[in-house]
C-alpha cells in the first residue's frame, strides 16, 4: 500500500508541489514554530540591548534556515525543520555571565564551547556508530514512547507559556487561543466534509487560523503595530562570531558536551515523530547523516552567534494536520527563515503575533504528535514489561513538567540541565528500562 495512504498524507515527502504553493505552505511551518522565543528569553537573561537582541534573533533565523535546508536536502533527506532548542538556554546564559557577560569574554567563551560540541556531533555521525547505538537502544516500543512524551511535554508549554501565563489579560488570552484553535478545527472539518476543497482548507488550515487570530488580536489592541513600524526593512546579522570573537574554555566545553548529548536524545525523538507521521522507517545511513546534519546546523548557529538549532517536533504535528509532507515545502520554510535573517521588518511582524494566537494552534499540534506516538505503540505486540517501558517515561515527563521551580533551582547544575528537558529524561528512562526489564518467556 502507498505510504501516503497508510499515513493519511495528501502529498508525500518526494511529491512535487508548485513553487507558489510550496512558498505559502513553507511560511505556514514558520508561523507555527515559536522560533523567536528562545533567543528572546536568552536576550533577557543576558540583559541585551535592542541591537544585541536583534542580532541574536537574526542569527537564529539564519541558522534555522540553513540547518533546515541542510537536513532536508543533503543529510536526513526527510522533511525536517531546524529551530533553536530551549534546552541550552540556562547553560548558555550561565557560561556567558560567568565570563563577564557582554562586556567581558562571556559570548566568545560560549561560542567556543558551541563550536567544539557541534564538531564532536559531526565526528560521531562520520564514525558510523550513531546508527548502531540507535538500533541497540531504541527499538519500536522505545521510539513510540519517546514520540508520545515529545507531544505530552509540549502541551503545558502551549497552554501555560503561550496562553495562561502570557502577557495580557488572561481572559483575552483564552478568547484568542480558543478562536484560533476553533478556526483550525473548522478548516479541518470542512476539508473532511467537502473533499473538493480539501487542498485549500486542510493544507492552509494553520495559516487561516493564525490570520483569524491575528486579526482578532488587532481588534483588541493586542497586535503591536509600533514595533513593526519602527523596525528597519533590511539589516545584515550584526552579532556573529566576527563581532564577538571566540575563546575556548575547558569547563564551558565539557558543559556543552553534556548539553549536546541531551539535545541529541531530544532530536532523535523528533526524527521518530516525523518518521511516524510520514510512515517512513529511518535507514541506518539516515541516522548517521542526520547527526552530521545536526552537528553542522549547530556549527552554523555558533558561527552566527546564537544557540544550537535542532530538529523541531512541531513540524511533525503540522504535517499531520495539513497532510502535506513535501520536502519542497520544508526547503521553502528554510528559505523563509533565511529571508527573516535579513529582513528585519518581516521578523518584527512575526514576533508581534500575540503568544495566545500561537498557543491556540500549538496546543492542537502537540496533541497530534502525542497521538502519533501512541499509534506507533498500538501497532506493536507488547509484552508485560512493555507496559512499564511505556508508562514510567510518561509519568516522568509529567513529573518534570510539573516540578516546582524551587526544586530545579536548588539542584546541581548538571541535574538542572537534565530537568530542563523532559524529553531527554523520558528517553533515557525508556532506554534503560528496555535494557533491564526481563522479556516474557513463552
């Protein structure tokens, strides 16, 4: 049976779509990703001014675009979008501040650690051992569990960070998120009920929902037109390695080797998620090429003066909703990111879209990711021990998401890094349980 039929896709990864359509659908992926959030958080941690913050944003967009094209076209050769990870933010800020912040050698020390870590990732892929590690440690039951935990771990972020705890009146936030989510559901419902208009309403469902939410926010006075008006039309990234310089510090490097190990675990879950959505089994060569592409993406990010960009699981949810997995769409998304790296006005417009509008779409996307993981598990003949391999990582994911911040803040630095990534903890738990739990004897 055609993999598109099995996965419910309208357009498969290798199917071609017209350039104009790919351009619009690529923008849809960009809009659904909160790519601008991690650099804004880091800028706040480091007390950056407007110019430094703008440079960090531009560097992030540029790295995300180049990384997306590298992975989709040359390395993973799957529909894959790269974006900044939340995992390294605490470590990045700590290293930069320990080095004297923006006025000392903090940023150059951070860039030095990022460069070394990303090169080690490339070497891991070139050695050919990454695929062997995955085959041994991540069978289908573990992979399905990781996908489920990816979606589950993102739900609180979609609801709390983007809706309940976002700036503005909480009731307005809930109204905006509900209206955006309802629009998305109506579009999907129309596409199912009336197949003739499926191409418009299913493939464009997220863009339509975000436009409705943004227009509604404007009527409430929640869209910041001034920030868009004040932004320059064009600007070269100003805060790259050529501005900050580079400095190598052993402690910082060791710290980021650990961070990159966590990121690798997290991005593996993203690859599983996209493989599940597109009904594609990742080949041994793809695993090794993927980690090379991941390392190169992170290297581009370091040279651009920003934190690592990794595979974004959000896009698997977008593919599941729209039914479009064409690699041409993801290349278009990469080009959009590169454009955003240079056109400040457009970057400012996207950054001005209120968080609750993003949250309304994001919440539905996270659920589709979780359900795709459960679908993988459903297709497996489970044993008694598998119930614990599946169940305990889910409990841990929820526990870490709900863990009070005072507990995290009082933990040793290394533990804090791990607690910052529920996906990494869940993945490690599933892998260890799969290795240790006895199998049924019959």
